[in-house]
C-alpha cells in the first residue's frame, strides 16, 4: 500500500512539474535597470509614482532605479550595459547616430516648458537680453542643457565673441548648481523647471523664463532602451512602457499623492513640486508617440549646432513598436 501511494505521489508531482513548465513566462516579473539622467525633473517622476503605487509590479516589472548626475553619465552606463532603460532628453538621440547601442522608444514630452533658465539671485539679470555674454551652467557638453544655450545664442543672433552666452559644465546635481551660483562661477543655469523653483525657494536663484519662450515643439524628454533589451527582452520593455503610461494617468488624477511621492523622490517640498505639477502635468504625453513637429525641430538642431555632420533620417533613431497596444503606428 505504501509503495503504491508513493508511486502515485511521484507521478502526481511529475505531472504538476510538467504543468508548471507550461505556464507562460509572461507571469514572471521582468527585472529592469532604469536610470534617470537627473533627479530634479518633473518629467521623470512617473517612474517613482509607478514604483510607489505598485503599478510596475502589477505589470510584472521589477525595477532597479539608478539616479545619475547628468545625461552623459546615463548614456555611458547604457553603453557599458549597466542600464536597460534611460529617462533623458531628446537631443541625446544624436548619440545613437554616433554608435550608442540604444534607441528612443517613447516620448515623455514635446514641450520645452519642462526646462527653464535661472539667474543667480544676487545678479542684475532680469530678462533674456541680460544673458548676452554671460556664463550659463549646463550638465555636460552635448546634452539638452548645452543645446538650449546654443539655441538661445542662435535665436538671439549672438554670434560674435563676447556676445555669445558661454556654457560651463557643472553636472546635474542640485548642490553643485547651488555652489556655482553662490560663488559666481556662473551667472545663470539651465535647469528643469522643478529645480528652478527649488533654487527660488532657497533664495539662491530667480526663474527668468521657461525655454518654450524661444523653443518650439521639440522632442525634449524621452525614454531610451538599450539595443540589447529590445532584442532580448521586448516583452519586458512593453510591460515597462505600459506601466509608465498608467503612472502618467495616475498622476493626472491624483495631484496630492503625486506631490507626496514626488517630493520624497526628488528631495523637494510639496510646494515646489506643486508649482511644477500645475505648470507641466498637461504637457505629458499620454501615449508615447513621436510627432513630426517635435522631431523636425530636433533634426534641425543637429545640423545648426553641428551636433552631427549631416542631416539624419530621424525614423532610424526611434521606434513606436513597444508602446502599449493601440499607440504604435
């Protein structure tokens, strides 16, 4: 009797194991390393919202979040295969042309209002014309902040030596920007609107204007994915993007909770984040699609600022095939 029961139990266990092996792997959590180019950017907060509320977990994604002190460091990490997904800026799509093993997979926003120029509080700078010939802090060369200064020079016609606003690389960390403004190492800084409001609240800087005052629609905040991820784990990427846009929808419907989570994630006050939320929430893409106007501005900038030697086919730098169902074209 005992032998018969043991045999039946063994057969049952074998059947259960075989059935388990037939369960689709889609139910297993996909582990993804997701990097933020900078912490103080309202455009990247959906990552924190999705983590805190369990949205990514419910979509079967286990995320390891990594914060960087600038876009250059983020893309270096992607080249080194240390990050799977990067939250950064559209102008860095030029890195793909130069061989970076990644591709843009979703638009976060096409409004330059996410970025602003902040003057040192002790300076006499009061408007855009006062920036002529001044030193403006950027995160690093070749990044969005660099491009925004060069575009300002182009729009204003500041082409001669002494007229051009010059760039000073100070990194993307807020303490470094504060130190540079306080010591007079720079006269102003290009920053996220959120970081600009923070500098105002600390009486270190004064927000002069957001960059949409001189920049038309442009692919400004963007989600990048490593080529390795798109090839080896496309399902994980699709789940991440599905969770991302669910997090954006959650933010739009839950202001107070967004401010609570966002303030903790960015080491800001709810009051500072509230100003950013009210100014920018409506600017988020809800489907991740790339639009021609924003891409055309970006392509034009590559040539005008000599980021690339020649025009590029922008369709080779992005894809929409990983977007949630109904979004891709």
